[in-house]
C-alpha cells in the first residue's frame, strides 16, 4: 500500500516539508488506541533467532534506523513500532542550530536516491536529552557532532559536551566526522585529529560508571589507504566499532536531472560502495571489530549482502523512505529464511 498509494502522494510535495508532515501524522496516529499494536503486528518480526549481541548490547533484531531521520529524538518510540531493532538519533550538537539554508533536501527519483545538505539542523543536545528520558524501552544510539561555528581546533570540546549530556539516555555513541554538509568537518577524519578526538572520548568514557560503546561513522569516499588508517585508529583507541557508511559526494552514474545539487548522496547509488567498504574493513582487520552497515539498502537482498560482507547490524534511511516500513519486515524475514 505504501509504494502504490502513500508514496506517490507524498512525493508530490517538498521532501523536507513531507518529512515534518509525516512525523506529525505518525505521532497523531499512535495516540489512537490500538494503532501501535496494529503497526507492530504488521511490521515487527518477533523471533529469538533474530537477536544479536554486538559490542555488549543485545539487539532484538539487526535492522536499525540510521541517524538523520529522527534528529531530535522526537519520534523514536513511535518509529520503533515499524519493527526496528534499534534507533539512532541525531546528529545532535551542543547548541541548537538552524542548519543550511533551504532548499536543502532533494529526491533523485530516477536513481532512487536523495541528496541532502541539511547541515546538522537540530534543537541542541539538551532538548534531545529531555525527550530521551521518555524512552519506553527502545535501544538508542546517540549520533554526535560539532556546531558549524566551532573551529576544528576546538571540535573535541563539542563532542565531549554531547557525550556527557547523552551518557545516561543512550545505549551507544556514534562520532560523526563524515558528513559533507558542515564546512571542514571531514578534515577531522585525518589520522592525527581523529585519533586524538576518539582517544579523548574513550578516556572520558572510562571515567563513567559503565563505559558505553563508541562507534565511528565514516565516509564512503575514503581511499583504501585511509581505510587502513581507520583500522589502525580503532585498534589504537579501542573504540567499539565502525558505521560504514555516511553519504557520498560522488555523482557517478546518476540519471536524475537534479544530480548536481550540493550535498551528500544516499540511496541506491551507494549500495555497492558501502558494501565494498564494509568488506574491506572486515577482511583487512580480520574481523577485529563490529561494523554497522548502512548505505543503499532498498531490498532484503541488499541487507544480506552487507551482512555477508562483514556487517553485524544494518541501518536504513533512504531505503525506508522509498520502500516503506515493509522493508524492515522483509529483511528480518529474509534473515530467518537463511538460518
């Protein structure tokens, strides 16, 4: 029903406005008695065989919602009714910020893709913390970044602020230095500054009552040499794992007329590259750390490919928008069918 009826209507309108409109109606519908139950019954696959224990956490299934969809932790409880095993909120920054000027979100229909240049628009970490205190039992990842006005030399402080604020209300952390939409942010992926940033967070983590997993989200545009650096950095800092991958700045092979919009590209064009990065990290590290695979998952087969390439878990974003919530169920069913 989603692809035949709902999606064609939604795709008539501006994608950012549709996002907020959809959020509003998901929230309203979940206030209707019985709707949450109906949603869960339609999309959730309850089976102990889907459970995964990864970096010390138990996931009820390996399919999560990637960061960027529920930036401000406004709808994570309701979104979990679509069958996700975990939800990643953010990217959040220490201070609220508007993000880049509109229009900043573009559908590439011919490519089943999206270009965004949102720029970490969010209401600030303190507001997200208050909403996360109302968690009904959803496993939550906290994706953290720096404010646009913060120079890279002071970026570590921004990540520390977010880490401290979210520590009590998230299950794991994701350090985002790979978005192409904040000026100079990707420079923090260089080996020296990235090692320093992650080690600082790990040192802080060790002072907490219980250390929580810290993951690094990387760009798909890194060279093999840079990916080898990532493997070394994970070994040096002993962070819990890697999320591969963020959006790409590549525009190779696109068909859509608006393909040259500035921003990060997600969706089907990223499928192969994201899987290749996962496989490279897994093989070159000898499976030394868990990987969450994300990028271009539009079918159950796409998810299986990432799991077979070395991912322990997968996340959806653009595929969820194009294919609808039935994709979550389809992936979990496919996983069970292969056991």
